[in-house]
């Protein structure tokens, strides 16, 4: 399953390319190496995808669906091996890695079914001698750039709808986690996918992106990653007016009202904040609790956070694995130090952690109270296991605090009064809202951001819209 080659035009290639080491973030050990694509390799991949497009898009939807269903079935069959590979390169606990593989399989299966429902429209004409049709057609060759935090599902939720719609694809995964991506190529290869339909290459990110943008054969870019890189790609893509979808950073608020079920809300905070060591784009980044329950809630949460076990993701008792690298670790440290220097109080954690004898990139799950509004943690995405919390008085104040960010990806609210729930979710400027639900991502629903969290949706029938164009046909009789 661990392929140390690139998958281009239906061939596995490595000859003559320089290699990049891939390391385990839990202990720094090298787990393998991958070749880095040159400009020529990226161009080969684009040409292969372009050459494969006419026949792939002309297949009946059922035939494309059959391949994608096969991929879903193999992912489930190989889930233990795929999960282990992911934990080795990314660090997340094995159970989370297995959950991610299952979600990836869901994306392939759900979009396989959706491929059969790419309906057009007939439109009533204004005169008797015309017939009007609106058809949906795949946009063409799509290029996807994906991050390391979900090394499988971030790819699945782009390529499943793209391929289902009839597009062909080139994927450039994050350099830190290439093996989970290449394992997907391995499955396509095993199933006999036509050459060029899916291409996966690792390479110097700016160079690869330049080639994607420069090629008139690429008609769509789909990016998941940081807001800064997303903005830069959008500027570049404007030169050739390429379609672009951007799934970018977040700064999720979590609101707990007086009438919430406290135990359910504490469990929700733990799941939403500390999954993947706090390295998800929809991780809670700011916790606001209504004054009446603030003290009791903070106590319960602190007790629960103190019980979380940090360690190697391969160890079954681990709740929180390592940060992806030293830079990510030092960002968490910087946010904690800054909050404390400005008057914040550490309730739990606040230091690096170890796993056995390994220093690794571990940080203790950390709660900080009373950080002032100008603290870094109050307005920057931490992307780590650090949670600041504050008290609020009123519903209006909670909504205003939640919305006081340029980001708009996910927000959470815990309450029981249904009228309050409706007022609050209507007031929140975020693309994904969890109401008494800390894990809102599913294959059948649209996921995506507002404001600086980007635009475009992944999942649901809306996810396939990103890979389809409308074509209007006016027929004179
Ligand atoms: P990143 O640095 O932006 O990297 C993401 C991808 O972009 C990687 O494949 C990276 O390649 C590539 N890249 C880096 N520099 C590039 C450049 N100059 N041109 C083109 N591509 C470039 O982000 P990250 O640190 O990996 O991921 C964390 C961010 O992603 C967070 O902000 C998180 O919130 C966001 N995210 C958003 C969602 C969502 O659905 N909205 C989901 C997950 C993550 P290399 O690895 O080779 O450098």
C-alpha cells in the first residue's frame, strides 16, 4: 500500500527524480521517501488528464459510478492498513485514522450514486417555434491541492465528485503526508482505472501550482489549505479565468448557553477541539459560556481535559497524537505564552509533552481563561490543542463575539430552547453550524466556508456542482 512513486498517466514513476524524506511526527523517524515531480512531470500529468477527458466524460454515469464504488469497497477492505499508514505519516490516533478512511469511502460511494443524478432542465420558450434546454457538463481537467491534516478525506471529497461528474484529475497532496494520497492511486490502479483519469504527484508546491495555473488544459483548481495560499492561488488563477474552489482556514466559536445539557456540551467541546490534536479546520478555537454556568462548566471541562492522554497514535490508549511538525508545535507555544503574558490563566496543560522516551512534537491539551481580546489566540487560528474560554451575558453578545472574526467556516452552539437555537444559528456568519453536534461533516451535506474561509462546497449535491458547467441550448424549429 505504501507507494514510493508518483502516479502519472497510469504509470508509476520515480526514475531520475529527487526524493523527499517522509517522517513520523511522533518520533522523527523516517518512514519512507517519495520522488518530487519536476515541471516536466507535472506537464505530463496535465497532458495525461487532458487526453483521458473525452473518453472518461463520455462514459455513461453508471460506468463511472462502478469504478468509484469499487474504490469505496477497497478502502473499507484495506481500512486497517490505510489507517496505520496515515497514523505513521500524520500522527493522529489509529481510531481517528480509521474513521477518516471510512469517511473517504463514504465520499466515493455517495458521489458514485450522485453521478446518476446530474439532471438538466427543459425551459418553457416564449414562442412556439423554439425549444430550450439547459445541460450539465463536466468542466474538464481539474487540479486539486490538499493539506496534511486529513490526508485521505480531503482528497476523496474533491476527486469523488470531480470524477463522478466526468472530469479527470491531478492531485498534489501535502508533502508531509504523501503516502495516504498515493494509496488512493494504488487502489485506482488495482481496479484498472483508465490511464490519466486520476494522477497523483508530490512536488515543490509553488512550482506545481504554477504549472497548474499556466496550463490552458486545466480548467479548475480546487484548494484546501491556509487562507494566505488560497488568496495567492486565486490571484494567479484569475489570469486564465480558471474556476476555483477554496476551503481555507477557520476560527470556530463554540457557544454554550445556560439551558444547555452541560455534560453533552463538555463532550462536544472535547470532540470538536481535541480531535486530530486540534489540527482540523473546524476545530473549536474559541469557547464562550453563558455566565450562569461558566464556573461549573469550566471546572467540568478542566477535569475532562486533564484526563486526555497524549502519545503515539499507534498506542490504543492515546487520545491526542503529535503536532505535524516543530513549526506547528511552536505556534501553539507562542499562542500560550502570548495569552499568559497578557493576563490569561492556564487552567490545564500549558507545556510540551512527551510520549515515552520520545520528545516528538507533542503538546499538552491546554485550557486558558481570561485571555484579553487582543491575545493572539482570540483572533488567529491556533491549529493545536489549545482552547481559550470566556463568559458572556446575552444571546446578542454571544452572536457578536462569535462573528467577530474574518473567518466563517464552522460554529457550534449548545442550548435546548428551540427558539433561541433558531435565532442563534440564523445570526451566525459561518458555512457549517453544529447545534448540539460537534462533528458535523458528512458526505451527503454541503461543507464550506464564508468570508476568509473561502467559497465553494464539498459534499452533498452542491459538491458536484463545483465540477459541472451549465450549457444552454436554444433550438429553433
Ligand atoms: P498550507 O500550507 O496552505 O498547505 C496546503 C497545501 O498547499 C499543501 O499541499 C501545500 O503543499 C500547498 N502549498 C503550500 N504552499 C503553496 C504555494 N505557494 N502554492 C501552492 N500550493 C502551496 O496549509 P496547511 O498548513 O497544510 O493546512 C492547514 C490549513 O488548512 C489550515 O488553515 C486549515 O484550517 C486549512 N484547512 C481547511 C479546510 C477546509 O475544508 N476549509 C480543511 C482542512 C484544512 P506542501 O505541503 O508541499 O507545502
